[in-house]
C-alpha cells in the first residue's frame, strides 16, 4: 500500500507525531547545550580556591620541577634549618578609576594594584613541604 493510499486522518496524525518528535529532539538538544554551557562557565571561573588547589598540588614534589614549570623564582631565602623558601611575585598593571563626587564637588581617583606572592618551602632534599600565597591576583581556573 502506498503512502498516498493511507487514510488522510492517519497521515495527519503521523505528521503530527513526526513534528512532535522533532520538537522534542530540538528541545532536548537545546537543554543539553544550556546545561553544558553553564557547567563550563562555572568550572572555568578563576577563583582563589582553584589557585590554592594548583599550589597545593606541588606539595611533595621536587622544587626543581616547580622551577622548570614556573620559571626562576623572584627570591630564594635559606632558613636557619637549611630549608629554602622560594618566592614568586607577580604584579600586574594598576587599575585607575576616577569618579566625580557631586557632594564634595571634586574628582576622586582610586588606584588598585593587582599582585600575587606565592612562596614554597623545600626541605634539604629539595622536596616541597609547605606553601602559602597572598595578594588580590592569586586566582586561577580549574586544571
């Protein structure tokens, strides 16, 4: 039996089912796309928690591997117990903002310096045993 010989009511119902199926497939794809996009945005946000995770991941590693990865440190300090503190200092351009204060009838300028100081302590065997960071630019995305 050819398609043209099918009852017109059945043909309309079949077309509606096909349209509904296409609509549901497009809706599902759209929902999955939105979920994926939101998940990607959340997981790729630069945060201090992500930075701490990255810094902590070096604990127990050889300091030479860190130097190879991060480049030469800004400073090295030998402690009295012969452990060494390796410090990396990152500074970025300042952000300068100017606002007009209508109550005082003057311009107010504010400058913000972005920086991050990260210090690793290595024992006499060059194994990283401690770390710390400070600053307002110590942020990273998830690895």
